[in-house]
C-alpha cells in the first residue's frame, strides 16, 4: 500500500476564457516498495473497466508516461473502457461479438482493470457480492488470456474520490466516499491475497487541491461533474498509475514536451474506438447490419486495426525522440460491395408536406385531460433541425441532438 506523498507541481497549461493558468498541483503516491509491474518488449496492454478508464483515452497522459518510461519496448496499448462497466456486469449490445470480440482478438497479456465505482453504490451490503465477482472476473480472464503457459498480468485499479460540486441537488460526497473507501480496501485485500498489483487512486485524491499563481488561490477540480475526470484529473491519475506501478526512478516529467506524444495517443485511441465501441453500432451489430452489410465489416475491422497498428509506430517513434513515420490509411483499398440500400419498400408519401407547429398541434390526438403546446421549434430556433435525441440535464435544461443532413 502506498502512502500519500507531498504535493508535487506538474506543468500544465489550462486555457479558458482567455485566462492561462500554469502549475497544476498533482498528488503523487510515493512507492515504498519495488515496482509492482514488470513490462516486457511488445507487451499488449489493455485498459478495461468503467468510465475512469474510458475517459483516459481523451487525454493520453498515462500512455505518454508509459511509452517514455519504456521507449524501447514498443508497447501496444488499447483502451477498452466502457462507461458503467462493473466487475460483475459488462453490458453489451446484442450480437456485439457476432463477427468477433475485439478484446479477444487483441489478446492482451497485461490488463489494467478499473472497477469499484459503480459497485460502491450498493454500499456495505454489496461488498460480499463484489468480492465474489472480483474472484470470478480474475479467474475468467486468467483462463481467457493465458498463452503458451503464461498467465496474463492483471492489475486492479481503485476508483477515485467523489468530488463534491457544491450544487444543492448533488451529493455532498460523505456517504459516497465512505463507500468508495470500503470498496477500495476490499480491492486492496483481494489483490494482496491473489498476488496482484494494486493501484490506490482513492487516497491521493481525497484532499482538495489548489494553486496560488500571482497570490490568488485557485481551486483545481479533477472532474467535470464530481465523478468523471477532466484533464487535470487525468494528469493525477496518470502520475499515480506510473509511480505506483513502476516506482519513482524516472527523470522529472516535462509535460509540455509530451504534447505531440499525447496527441498521437489520443489519435490512436480514437481510431481504436471505431473498432471496439463505434458511435453507431446499430449498423454493425444491430438490426441494420443485415442482410448484406455484414459482408463488409470483417474487412473494415481488419483495416481499422491496421490503421491503429500504423499509429503505434508513430507513438513509438515519438517516445524514442525520432521523426515519426507518415501514416498512409489508403492501404488496403476496400472494395465496395452491394448493399441493401434501395432494395426495401419505403413509406414516404408522394407529396412531402412539413407541418408548422400550429398545424402539427391540430393534427395530433391526445388522451383526455392532456393538451399540447409548442415548446421549441425551427421557427424559434433555426438550428433545431431534425432533432433525433432529447434529454434534460440536472439543471433543468433541455438538450437536443440534431442531424440536419439525415434523410
């Protein structure tokens, strides 16, 4: 177990509303023992688990530290984080693995597993089930990814703290952090019993942080909403993962100098997301993937994975201080097979007439006791064209996602 070390200042340029703030305070957990994880050249590392892992792909800080610590290893890293995943519950769309399972195809031999946050909502009563799920999860992944007699190296990573936002409709964090502490302790005890590396991200994020540039104290938040990390939070997570796993035996980190490498990592992981968690999966493993389009996807998967492999070379070169190779995504050129488009009957009227809001109100029949009133329309808001999704946020605001170019 690591103990909280003194605060170290990491350089980060945060620009917002014309204000540049330098010097981000970052808590670092000082590793007292030898490094917990040994990496070997060409290791295949998978980040899996909840939103904490998933949001790390937006910033690239941990992977930048990883590649610069082991620049000659040519590590292959993929982020498989999926929001809301629990150690005993990873929900996926129907037929998600009908073509193949991206994680199985990647075949990691190192797994960094981020769990415990969603599970903590069950409180103390949920601990026995959480511990049983951890045991089953580790057993299943050891069996799935053992190759040539070598078991995968599995690392358990705790959740971060819940960060109180001060908003009246949001929790103050007391109960939430008590539960997170219980689940973090359970993970630590399980990891010790199983001989697994364990990273405690809760302890170093318990204390609020602030910086005082030009004698004006500024509070630094780690999250966008109390739960999900922002860029400052990702820096803290990255630094703790790096030091708790590999020790403090590295030169001082020049964060500004890592920008090109971080950008390359973000680009790589964006392309990887189109493999394991594309935005419109309905066309890949949903009802719109059939009958003809399923023939195109195996080749497209293979190309996306090749595109990611080309970007690995860029990351490796930058980590080694070399000129990165130019990526050529044109090879291979995919054939355009026949599709189902135009083969099905459609129900559009011969004469398409778009009703005004007033006309639409008159054309609708509602249940007794109900009435309709236009809340928003394209007449009021020209950009509100073809809304396809709507949701209210916790401040009562209505957000609409529009697709003006959609047929």
